[in-house]
């Protein structure tokens, strides 16, 4: 950085440094190096917890490594420093025990509050049973008489085949689109009952801060409440077989009016469940 910047004052130097770092910040955002803030209250809380604990760890790391580096250079043998003769210090041991305990308590309290709210599925407006199969999802809207399968979109399915001659980059949302999206209303608390029909799967949508295993013979519960409309994508996050990477999740959040119209349309399009084990 040119010395003239510092002659103009630290403000100019900091402004120039921020300008130089801005492209890097934008690039990190494009690469999605950090977790998303999401569109639910829980996901926002998870993001805040993540950033708070990250900065606590950064500060601890700076303090510890600064002390180590200072000690290494300040007390090196070449300066004629003689090693200390004591074996331990009770005061130091008490300090480095008490301080971490308070730090852990300070991190544990908000984390526990968030975890408790994440597990509270009471008062839900809508319940959907989600069943994972190799390699598709079944969604059953309990009390709504709506049930359908959701699998990899045919465009992505064709492009992924060896020798298809289709450039995957030409397919929009390659491997992240399905033929039937899960649809939910905005501002509604949606309770999911997760299970599986063959092996362990995991239903994961980062924008909802939801990731829960779907286990054969068990029912796991999770919930989310989307604060805005849009399309949000996820994937199976459990290694469930050779086509594990071709099992996306797409949730479309609609307004209440559009959701009711979608429900009415779906009730006229119910079909028999195909044999999941034969799907490729």
C-alpha cells in the first residue's frame, strides 16, 4: 500500500484497504464460502450463532498465538534468557480454567435456546409426511388428500447419463431441479414427519436450517416457517447408494391464495405410487 495513503491519515488507508478487499468479499459470496442466512427465523438465529462463535474462536486464536509468538521471540536463548525454575502456577491454572468455563457457558446458553426451539414442532399449521426412497422423495400432505413423488427432473436425468451428448452446463439448475416440487404456504409453520422406505436418507434445505435423517422404521420430526415466497433447493445429505447425488429437494413457497389453488389442482391429479426400487 503506498506510503502517501498513510500521510493522508488512517481513514484514507482503511478506505483504500476496504476497496481492495471488496472484490474478495464478493467472490467469497459467489463461492458460498459461508453458510446462508436463510429465510426463516431459525436459520437467521443459526447464522448469528455461527458468526458469534466464529469470532470468539478468532479472538481466542489471536490472543493465544500472539502470546506464543511473543514468548518465543522475547525469551529465546540467543538473548541470554534463562529458563524459569518453577514447575507450575496455581493462579495461572485457575485463570485458564475459569475463563474458558465462562466462555463455554456464554456460547451454550443461546445455542441451547435455539436448539430447543428447533425441536418444538407444536402449533404447526401443516403436517407433511416425507418418505425417502432410492432415489426419490414421497410427500404426503396429511389431512389434505395430496400425495405425490418428487424425483430428479428429466432434463438433468438425461444430461447426467454417459454418452447423452448433452452439456450439463446447458441445463438450468442441473441436478438441483425436480419434476414435482414440494409446495408450502408462506408464514405457515410446516411440520415434517421424516422416514424412509429402504436405507437412511437425510432431508436437507440450507435456507431453512433444516437437516434431519430419514430412517426406515422410525419417524423423525422437524419444522420450518418460511418468511418469504420463492424456490429453495436442497439435497439428500446422507450417502444412500449409487445415485445419492441425484436426489435433490426443491421447496416452493407460495402465497396463501396460490397455495390453496395448488392444493385444488393436486387433488385432481392423484395417482398410484410407483415401485420405488425400480426408479433409476
